C-alpha cells in the first residue's frame, strides 16, 4: 500500500464520527443501532470482557440479553488508522465508573456497498497503572 493511501483525512473523519456514534449507541443500549454497525455475516467476530460471539446472529442474541449499562465510560487515546478508502481500525482505552480496571477496545471496520461495518471487535479490561 502506498503511504498516500494511509490515514486519508476524509476517511479518518468519517470513521471518527462513526466511532463516536457507536459509543453513544453503546451507552444508550440502542440495540438496533448497535446491530446495524456490525457486518451481518457469520464471519463477524466479537470478543468481549467475559463473552464471545461468532457471527452476527450470536452477536444479536448477546445484545438482546445485555441490559443498559449502569456505568459511564471515559475514553482515552482514541486511535483511528485507515488503509485506503475501505479498511480502518479503531482502538481506544476507556475507564468505567464502576471499576478501577482499564478497558481496551479494538474494532476493524470495512466499507461495503451498504456502508461501513465492524467485522471484528475485541474488548478487554485489566489492572492498569499509567
């Protein structure tokens, strides 16, 4: 890939806006919006803090069983890296109001004909100092 295809400002801006929209939907437990952000495919993968979903159907079932969060999140160090016009990775650290652990979240986004979708995601939390 040519270096001029990396981190194109317009693609970074689009993904940054999508990431923040996703965060709003997550904290509001807007299941329809959350489902729409993910690729509707059996190959979609999400690894959570204490769960995993293989495929969009499993992810929808998981979302349907999760209550609205009883905590707030503060984001730190959001990094959006884009590769051409169709692939991006979002990474962020977060703090939750209900735990001293530090959270880490990664999402791989791909632009399809239907728009940008998350094809893989990972969330973890660990004791963290600094």
